[in-house]
């Protein structure tokens, strides 16, 4: 009895000591945010010596997580994975779990041009658990979420999520009033403001960040300040000042062996603004080479090749500009494929998990039935098993039939939608149009019409980029649709030497309405290619937009020869696909919600009229 009491007391005492060490470890690691980088290693060594005096690589998760921070401070990255693998967490060690998750995430270094879907999903799940258990270090998870949201925003332009998580990071930080923590927060806000070109926000946060950076007097913070100044001057058109500061910042980073592909890209863009195209090309190529040398995701090179394309284009080297643009489009396609692969992996993991859960549940039911067979009479057991078996089979057949029917219907709808999207994209990126555009560009270059060739190439690049951007969205604003059409019309006017004009007539707030992307463009193309064909007068193309009875009316009228397609006896593919899109998007529940009409104008007028009617989708 005495031995049992001693063992129980010893267990309780050791458990209390372990919990105390865990709490002290979490508190200490959070406090590292207030120290300079060159002070952290010494502080961590002292903490390990005081808190884990007899620890020699034991099984304490707190010890190994502290060891990870020491290895990071000493820049011994190769040993971090070993220390992370040594961490064995218990179910109730939620704050240590946050530390382990964040350190594992940073060790993988998955800060790509687009955040991996699986990683963000796991990060959100870990954040939810940390919030439920009121973890003090949940701010570390908000910090990671802000990073991934910012990476996505660089590609898609919406920084709302990034700003939200940054605010949650500072709100939950236990040392949020410390100058070093505040200075980092203001730096992040400056970076986001510059990325979204919000000069007012930048000036506000820069005024808060600059005094703290100068007070802390840390080289990296001051160098970031100079980079912010350079970007600010570039945004405000002061390119000479921007270049001078950027060169100074570059030399500091080079001296400290702290160059990065992003800094090289900033140098390239600054030289481009100053019309020093050879230097811009040099630094874009250096950024691409460094990105390849550090083994980063090739998708990160998307912006570097885009800057290289712009530099070659400005220089007038259209051959290399074309090659750079081709690489941009290739990387864009690869990135789309990567996103789809992440989604497929998630579905596969979900399927395997559900399959495993089903096997566990089935095994549990079988065990219960076995126990009943032992405890009850044979006849009763057989009857019950038979009865339950019949019910389960009937239920399974009924449920499986409904499930298969619903799934089959869903798959048919999805296949139809994918087919329509593919056909729509084929209409939007008409290969004949692209061929004619490039041929026209070659003609201008061959005739040495440099200015017109340059204008045409810029408009063509804008058109391709706009098409790729809008194809990603299910709905876009009416303003975005109009802008895309205007870019397309501009190209056609340049091609046909302004033989027609284009007007948009509307009293609506075009930012307040949504519609499926590129709904009108196929009919604009028909009007230009077929309606204005072989006419000997000035063509006029008018798009009228109005709202009636909570429906959006899009009316396209031309004064051409009255031919909506090249062959009036052949049904237009664009008409067929447009009606199928409208049916799929708006007419599944009730017919007639959306429709379109197309017919020649009544004599004596000549021309063609297309009317598209869809329900109002507020922005």
C-alpha cells in the first residue's frame, strides 16, 4: 500500500513538473518575438539549461520544440527536421501542438506563388482547435494565414483576407505593445498597402513604422524601410528617387548576403520605370536564376518572366518578348494544373478516410452482433440477424439507389458545364482571331510601323491577360465585361483601320451588377467579322444596357449587312452555347428566367439585333 502511494505521489509530482515546463516553454517562445535575432540563441541556451537541466534528448515535447528554435537561431536548418520528428505530443497539449504545427510548416518552406490547398485547409483546422481551447499562441497561426492569403492576393488582387488575418495576429499577440512587435506589424501593413497600390494606407503605416525602425536601429528593419520608400516613390512617379534608394538597399542586402528573388524583381521593375531596359532585363534574369538555384517552386517565376516580357517589349525586342510571354502562359497553365492536383489529392484523402471509417464502423457492428449471438439463444439470434439483415439490405439498396441517382445527375450537370466552359473558351480565344492578330502584327513590323506595332502588341497582351483572368471567375462585374469587350473592339478597330465605331449606352452603376464572364463577346465578334463584312459605309456597333422588372437587358445592335453569322442556313455555335449556358445557370428551376433573341433589323433599316436577358445578380 505504501509503495502504491509513493508511486502515485511520484506520478502526480512529475506530471505537475511537466505541465509547468510546458507552460514556461510556451511563454518563453512567445517572448522571443521581443528579442533581436542575434540575441535569441544565447537566451534559448540559457532557458534550456535552467528548465531542462538533465534533458539529453528525452521525450519532453517542450524540450524538443525549444531545441527547434535554437537550431533556427543558429541557422542549422538540416537538423530541424530531426528535432521535429522527436516531438511526441499528448492529446491535451494544445499550445505545444500549435508550436509544432507552425514550425513544421515553416520547415517545409511552402510559401509558393499560390498557397497549397491542403496546407491552408490544415492551417484553418488547427486555428479552429486553438481558438476552441483558448491557446495563447494562436497568433502564430493567424500570422501564417496572413502569409498564405497574401500569396494568393499577389495573383488575384484581393487583399481583404490578408489584412483580416494580420489584424487578428496583432490583436492576439501577448506582446502587441512591444516596439519590435509593433514595428513588424506596421511593416506588414506597409507591404500590403504597396501591393494594392493604396498610397493613403501606406503613408499612414509608414509614419508609424519609420520611427520604430530607427529607434530599434536594426539593419534589416532599416533596409526594409528603404525598400518601402523606393516602392512608394515608384508608385508616385518619382522614378529617379526610387532607383537611387533601391540601389542603396540592394547593396546593403548584397553585403549582408541577404539577396532574394523578390528584391531582384523590385530592382528590375525600378529600372523599367526609369527606361533602363537592359538593366531591367538583367535583374529579371537574375531573379529567375536565383529562384531556380534555391530550388523554389517554378511557379514562383511567373512574375519574373512577366517583368522580363515587359522589359523586352519596352526595348523593342519583340522576339524575346514573345518567348517571355510564352513562358508566362506556360507557368500560368502549370499553376492551374497544380491547383487542380491539390483538389484531387484532397478528394482522394477524403475518400480514403471515409473508407477507413466505414471499415471501423462495420467491424464494430460485427463485434456487437457476435456478442449478442453468444449471450442469446440460437433461434432468437438467427431471427434477429435475419431480420436486421433484411432491413439493412433494403435500406442499403434504397439508399444506394438514391445516392447513385443523385450522383449521376450531378455528374451529368458537371460534365455538361465543363463541356460548355470548354466550348465557351474556344469561342473566346478564337484561334483564327489570334492567327489574324499575329499576322497583322507581323505586317506592321514588316512595314516598319513601330509605334502602331507596339500599340497593337500592348492591346493584344491586354486582351490575352483579360481573357485568362475572367475565365477563372464564375461571375464578373458588368464593368469588367465592358472593359474586356472594349479591349477586343480596340484590337479589331486597329485591324480594320477604324472602319466601325463602338458605343456603350447605360445609366446603370456597372460595378453593382454581376453576370457570367464573356457573355456578350461572341456576338460582338459576329457583328464585326460578318455584319460589317463587305460594307462600303461607316459601321456602328452599339451596346445598350438597362434594367427592367428586376432583369438585366443587354442589347447589341449593328448597322451592318444584317447577317448574324457567315452562313444564315447554319445554326450559330455561339447562339447554341449561349442558350445552353443560360439554361444551366438560370433556367434549371424555372424556364424563362434567362433567354436571348437574335434577328435582322426590320427594313428599311439594315443590321442585326441581339438581346440577352438575365436575372439581376447584385454585386
